[in-house]
C-alpha cells in the first residue's frame, strides 16, 4: 500500500507506467491538484499549505507513508478507489483490504488534526492511532479497535457548539461511517431532523470517498436553521405556562462487565451526557442511567456500539415533573459499584457479586422493586 502512495499512479494494472507527482519547489501559481482524480476546482499552490474549497487539505503525509510532494488527500484517496473501477474491477470483488482502508483512515485523521489543532477541538483517544499503526506494521494479529472520535464545531456568529461524533468501521471508506451531530442548543426534534439530513447527504456521495471532512463542512453550513428553530421554540415555551419535563431512567443488564476500556466508555459517556446512576462491575453487570431522555438514548446507543451482544435494557422509568428534573433524581452522581464476590471460584473472571449487598443498595435508593425485574426473583438482604 505504501508504495502506491509514494507519488505514483494508483492503478492496480502492473503494466501501467507510474506517473510521479512533481516535487514541491516553493509557492507558485495555483494549478490543478496533482492527484490523478482531483475534483474540478481543487487547486494546489505547491507550498504544502492548507487550502479550500471543498475542505481539500494540502499537506505532507506524516504517518509513515512517503510521498514525493504535498498532495490533496481527499483527491488522492478518491484516485485510489477510482483507479480500481477504471481498471475493470467490480466493486463487489474489489481487492481492497482492511489494511488499505485503515491507512486511508489515518490519512484523514491527520488531515483533521491539522484543520483542528486547538486543544479540545478533536476528542480522540490517545491509544487509537497507535493501535492502528501497530496493526499496519504487523497485520498478523487481531484487528485494532475501530476509530471513533468527536469534533467540536463552532456554528454561526454566536459560535454555538455542535459536536460531530464519528465511528469508523474497519472497511471505511468502502462502507459508510456512523455519524451523529448533537448540541445542547438543539431540541430533540431538531436534532433528529439534522441527523436525518446529514445521513441522506453522506449516502449521496460516491462510494469509496473519504467523507468526514465533507460531513464537517455540511454540519457547519446546515446546522444554523435547526439551531434557530430550537431557539424560537424555547422562546415560545418560556411565554407559556410552566413546561412539564420528564426524567428518563434506564435499567440495563449485562451478563458481566469486566473490561477496563468498556468501563471507561461507560463512565465517560455518562459524564459527558450529564447522567447520574451507577455501574455494577463484575458478574452480573448492571447499569442505571437517569437524565434527559435524549441523553439516555444516546448513552444506550454509544455503549452498545459496535458489538456488545450480552446486554439488554430491562426497564425504563419516565417520570413527569413541572419542576427541575434534578430534584427527582435517585442518584446524585454516577457511582462505581463493586461489592464483595460471593463464593470463591478461583478464576478471575468467574465470580458473582454479592447480590444481597446490591439489593440493600437499591432499597437505599427507593428502587428495591427493580431487583425482581432484573433477575426474575425476589431479593433477600445480605447478613450484616
């Protein structure tokens, strides 16, 4: 794969003569992007500087994939996949490997980091990129975790914060990414409409194109009307009789919860979404989250992705109030519950939490009835 990025034509046809890209020789008059399939209107000034339109970024490749000149990354990625089709290879049988897709994903991440260099603009786990890089150096082992990150965008003159959450399957850009835009300034309906339109736009793009930069630009260009509608709705609501609010509470059961990275995702998501509740670690695993309904549903979506199979939502409470929902929360933070193991099973991952202590905890929080819903039996308090 690296050889194909080393300034050469990206066709698979071995008989084709490689066409080197011109080396950068300092600033010069704009000219067409050197990538073979550059879009119309994409120019390159020869200096390696970043430029637009269409969020095309011009920079040197710094992820271990050498190149003879600064290139337009989006056009280069498009050129690679287009060349497969031009060579007569059907998409369904295209010999595009996971490794090649991951290389493109790293290129796109590097481009995004150059576009959003300030602290907090991109939230990316520090081990995410190194894990992929290690796999690219030695692809004999297991696949690395799928890349996921969050981009914070300022929209409009008021610089309203809108977050674009990105989840990349291993075969992206050959398969579509999972994108979700959210903002505290958006009501649930406006947020749903915004994401429906975003998904529709991304699905209209050519298959095989890197599209996160396109999604970023689309969100910045199209979020403002939804934000304004939310503001108007809020102003109308404030003039009416006191609006009723709902506290949403979800009781989630899992066969077990052990992995540190999974626990980290649970606690990080709860904090980010302003949810209270708890996570009971061990076997069985139980999670309770309470807060706004859209935040609870977003938490449920995030922790299940991509493949947590042994998990289910056992019960949901939806409580109406004319006051502040914080006044009717059962929990005042998000607790890490770890009770004594019941019995001595010897194996690290084969022990059961003391459910008597758990029942005691539930009763202290006016939730003793949930025990039977979760486990199907009435609980008995543990001996003191």
